[in-house]
């Protein structure tokens, strides 16, 4: 594939859309069916993508199984770690192409792709190479009835063939976050990226081949969810475990499909995250941090803040400053360095988000800024842009404050005291992340205790250490990944008990 920078302007490179193919058993393969990948910036078709059907998914699962029976399945973790580091090296060598692929598919600002999305690809492989190679073996000595001792130790083994199903919002980051630990633990993977973002996954397949990852260890199938590659993969009897990031409703569908084969699942799902701004906070930092946490990636990050609660004494000032900053966020083409706003991923997603803007008005919200669609007078008018939007005036029980919108929008409401703040934040079916702005050290720690979320950030947002547990409570997920938690999901343990 020619990853031409022209793709970032929402136009196909060369003479027309190129074909993106599946990657099975170390080879790129086309097939009878394909679908169009459309630019969110202009609406033009950038690529044709080969859709994997039953036979391609079968072949991918068989190739993965064969790889497990080969040298990969017997390789020492130290040697697998070396392979992962070669993948990281190759990802760094293809940095410019990866930026093009990621920006072309999503329309995200090039500055973000360069500093967040693409570097995290290589970082994921380096981190899990180290974590897996340095993980100690668990061991216990047990007193026996006869007065002697027994020694127990647990051996880590691969789970087998792991299906990796990921969304479109941070395509490379979320894909490698799962592929890296799965491979570090000795599994073989069949990856199904979102139909909206096929490019960086295709490039990752090129990287795997160039880095000398054995055939069949990494397989890629393109397609949709229901009645397509996603569902075929989750129902496949040859798949041993499913790791999924996406919507909570999709998680329910996948869990049903997984039940038949009693497949292990790890789910990172939706969120309706709260931000709490206390009156003692550094208000400049709270405003800047909230602009980031609500509008980064067009608000299309599972960790984004869609509900902000502000303590009464600073409510008016905070709200006014936040709305002013949201209105100032720069539009531009994705490849312009100063661009901050980005289109939503598709016309369909834009229709959903605009429906939420209408709903908010119907529920009686005050729109402090945004609420509509920007106009450019050029090809971007064919894209999927919406305005960054700040709302106020609704109860926490309003649908606007309950349903995940997944766009550049937040609702701001006041609170009086700390107990009320935690109660409001916890009033949600979701429990992924929360952000707290305060200078009170005791309160910062209490927030961690009182908030029903998998992640609590204090005076920061989206600061990640890859060794820490990551995941959600309630409908935001099942299980934790990160550090040894990833190793626990991507490996089976055999306990050996030996009487001495
Ligand atoms: P989605 O659930 O629509 O799709 C995710 C993936 O699942 C895609 O590859 C899709 O093709 C596939 N899929 C859909 N239906 C399927 C089915 N029945 N069987 C098998 N596969 C199926 O999600 P999306 O719209 O791509 O992404 C946005 C969502 O992802 C938001 O809800 C967001 O909060 C969530 N998300 C969560 C995290 C997290 O870490 N918790 C991170 C990023 C995004």
C-alpha cells in the first residue's frame, strides 16, 4: 500500500482507492467481497477493503493454531520478548506511514497522531516485552499431613488462539495494547479492526512480516460486526479467548456468542465519565484539563469527560471559561500543525451525535457554545464535523447525562459539598474513569475510595502507566488489562504440586 501523505487531506492517493487486504498465515489475501472506507474529512472513498467471510476467518484461525504448534508455541519468553522489541523497532521505522494511515482513517489532528496514537504502538510492544520477560513465577510451600512439605509453583502457558476486536477511535493504540501482551504470553492472534479504521491494522501486518514474526502468529481479518468477520470470529469454535474494546451493547452480543464455547472474555466498554472540579482547585489547570478531557479526539475517547460537576463558588467562572475555550478550538485540515478539532468518524456517527444535541435542547438544556455543524466552504463540508459543545441546566437523570454520546460535548452542573459530588458522579450505569481537580490531598485520596470507577485521575487526565490496571466497573467492562493483569488474561496457569 502506498501510504501517501495526500490521504490525510481526505483524497485517495494515486489514481483512485487502493485495496486493503486480509493477512492470513503470513500472506496478504484478497477475496470476492469488499467495502469502501470513506474519509471522515471529505466523504471521499480512500480505500476498498477486502471483507473476510467464513472461509477467510477459518483460514486465519487455522493459521493461528498451526503457529502455536510450531516454534512460536515453544519459544522461551526471553526470545519472544526479543521478537516484540523488533516489532517496536519496525513500528518506529514506519512512523511516518503510520501517522498517514491513522490520520487518513480518522481525520485526527496530525499533532495528536504523532504524540499519542503512533508512539503508543511501539511503547505497547516494548512495555509488554519487559513485563512478560521479568514476571516471577508464583510459588508456595505447603505443610503435609505427615509433617513434611510440598512445593507448589504455577507455570504460565498461552491461552491459545485469541480474537482481538477493537474500535475506531484510537485504532493503533487500542489494537497494540491487546496484541502486544497476547503475543508476549505466546498466543497467536486473529485481529478484527473496526470497519471504519482498516489502515493502521493493515500496516501493522506489514510490520509483523518485516519484523520476522513467524507466519500465523498475527492474522488480520477485515469486516463488520454482525453477520460479518466480527461475529464469525467470536462464534468460531477454534477461538479460545476474546479480548474486546467497544460499546457496552456490543459487549453483550459478544458475551452471548462466547457463551457456547465458554470462551474467556476481557471487555473494555463504554463510559459516561464525570469530572469533579472543587473550589480549591487550580482553576487554570482545571479549565485546561477539562478542555482536553472533553474534546480530545473529537470527544471520541472512552475516557472523555461528558459530565462535569463544579463546586458552587467557582461554577460560573469555570463554565464561562470552559465554553470560551471550546469555542476557540482551531479548525483546520488534519495535517495542519495548529488543528485541534477533528471530524467524527462517519456520517452515521455524526447523525447520532447531532441527535443528542437535539435531545439536549428538547430536554431543556442551555447551549453555552456549539450545538451545530461548522461550515468551511470547501471539501470538508462533505465530512463529518460537528461543533464542540458545552451544555448546562439539566438534571443528572436526563438522558443527555446518562447516555454515552461519544462526541465533543460535555454538560456542566453545580454541586455544594464533597458527598454530593461523589453521589452525582456515581449516578451512572457506567464506571470507567473519573477526573478530580482539587488541591486538598486528603480529598484526592478519598476520591479514589469513593468513586465507583476503574480509574481515578487527580489533577490530570489520560496519563497512563502501562503497568497499572486498566478497565471499568459496572457496564464499562469486565476484567482489567495492563501490566501483570494483562498477563493473567492472556495466559493459563498450571499449578504443579510436588511432595518433597
Ligand atoms: P462498536 O462496539 O460498535 O465496535 C467495536 C468493534 O466491534 C468493531 O470492530 C466492530 O466491527 C465490532 N463488532 C460490532 N458488533 C459486533 C458483533 N456483534 N460481534 C463481533 N464484533 C462486533 O464500538 P465503536 O463504535 O467502534 O467504538 C466506540 C465505543 O468503544 C464507545 O462505546 C467507547 O466508549 C468504546 N471504547 C471503550 C474503550 C475502553 O477502553 N473502555 C476504549 C475505546 C473505546
